[in-house]
């Protein structure tokens, strides 16, 4: 099972933008949601990936060559 199957559709959208190097503010503007909502979803992504930071999440997602 791919890790991406654990993500909600919103989390997948946020992860795609995260992997493009977008900031929380940019992600919020692109998805028309608040920055706190982005942070909420990112925290859930970190939990699902078992990481503690944005950098760790990007590294793990990149290493796993996930298709989201």
C-alpha cells in the first residue's frame, strides 16, 4: 500500500504544493483556505508520515518516489 493512500484529497493537494516548494501562505492562497488550515493538514501529514518537520516530510516523500 502506498503511503499516499493514507492521505485525504485535501492533504494530497497540499503535499503536491509542498513538494513544489510552496510556503504555507502560498498554499493557502492557491487553495483558497487559511494558513491555519494548511498548518492543520500539514500536521496530519506529518503524523501519517511519522516525521516532525516540513523538511523531513519532503525528504521522505521524495525518497519514496510517491505518486500522489
